[in-house]
C-alpha cells in the first residue's frame, strides 16, 4: 500500500496513513474517464431549448392573398417557415439528454480519477478541516497555506459551514464522500480529502 502524509490546516505533517491500492493505485484509462465525464455532462443539461413550429406561432388564420391573378407566388398561411415570423422547421424541442453508464464502470472511473491525482502528487490528506463559522476568508487562508488556487475538498459528512465558506471562493469546491464524482475530481487540479472521509470512500467504492 502507498503511504501518504497526513497534514493539518497549516500544511504541517502530523502523521502518515496507508492508502488502499484498490482505490489509489489503479491503472488509468482515459477512455473510461471520458465516457463517464460525458455522461455526467449530458445528465446536467437542462434540455429546455425550444422553438415554435408553424402550428404554434401567432397568426395564419386567413390566406394572405387570393390564389391567382396577383402575379405573386401562392401563399396559404403567414406561418409558413419561409416567411419572416413564420414557424421553425426541425428546431430544438425540450428533451432529456441523460443516459446511464453501468455502475461498475462509474465506480472504476472514480477509482481511476483518485489514482491519477495521487500519482501526480496532487492528493493531500487532512487530519481535520472544521471552521467555527461561515468564513470565506478563513477557508481561503487555509488554501493559501498549501498554495492551492484550485482544489476539491472532500469531507466524510456534509459540512454546511465549510461548503458555504467555499461557495464564493473561485476555484474551490467542497463535497461530501457521497457526492464525489469523476467530473469534479478532474475539473480541479488538486484533491484534498479529510481523513474521516477515507473510510467512507472505501465503503462506497469497495462494494
């Protein structure tokens, strides 16, 4: 098993911990990561883009002019797609872009993302990360101790104070183990895991 330093919020080493090779020493395959990230991004799409067809735009009740004798082309409705203000042909309609990837593949991709961050040397294990109140300045100060300007912080349980403190800090995000996902790990260059979350991470991914 790989050994990782455990540090405090002042970036001082306070101990060591062994990381499970099944989570942090997996062969990384970019194709698997790409597949899962594409699924996540597709599932987040709102799918609310919509246009009106010729049956939905306003007007079109009366024939614009008589069929013959005017010298102009025949016209039956003002809602024709070739008219200005007419309906749209084959335009976007509200739809659901989401699709599923097998659970085993999603778990494998998450282990690959964790392994990638460890091998890069961009994984930090904290002994504890708790704030007395909602203080963005305090959160940014801690990140400054590590010289991190882009980081994902993973906690064992949802921590509202920590999440709200990081909300307005650009480049940072706080997630509980239950919400950890491949897209957010790869989006942030650094990964910080609170020690209490490692056991929960194993329980989630080693099923």
